[in-house]
């Protein structure tokens, strides 16, 4: 691994660490669902101009955005507000990848042969 790659990895770790500090600070001044709504809006607004809309019905795009972007973080913020430690919140958030993989394998059973 090159020095550049190690520095990029370090920047990623620092960004994730600061992320939860900023969440805790944000939750001191506003309710969890409002903070999630602001996060969703601040991410969605610039994306409208730079990301092409996928070729799916708009309702599925809205459902996906409201569950994965807004819903996931709204409940994460609520858990932090109710007292879950930031370390555990980070692990729960990252566990999503494993749950997604398990759900995908189960839903595609018999139709696709994943190499897992």
C-alpha cells in the first residue's frame, strides 16, 4: 500500500470519527428527525444537478431515498439521542452491509448464482 493510499484511508477514518461528533453536536440543538431531514435535503439538492435520474419509476426512487437515506439516519440519530454510544452506533450502521447481502441472497435464491 502506498503512502498516498494510507493517507486516504486515514482521512476516511478521521471523517467517520468526526461524523459522529458532529451528529452529537447537532442533536443538542434539534430533534433527530429534523436533523435527518436536513441531512437528506442537503445531500439531495446538489445531487439533483449532478446525478442523472435512474431509469426506474419515480415512486421507487422516493421509497429508496426515504428508507435508505432519510429513514436509516433518522433512526440512527434517534438512537444516539436516546443514549446509544457513538461506537456502537457506528457498528450498527456498518452492519447494514451484511444485512443487505443476506437479504439479497435470500431474494435471489434460485434466480442468480452469487459467487459468495
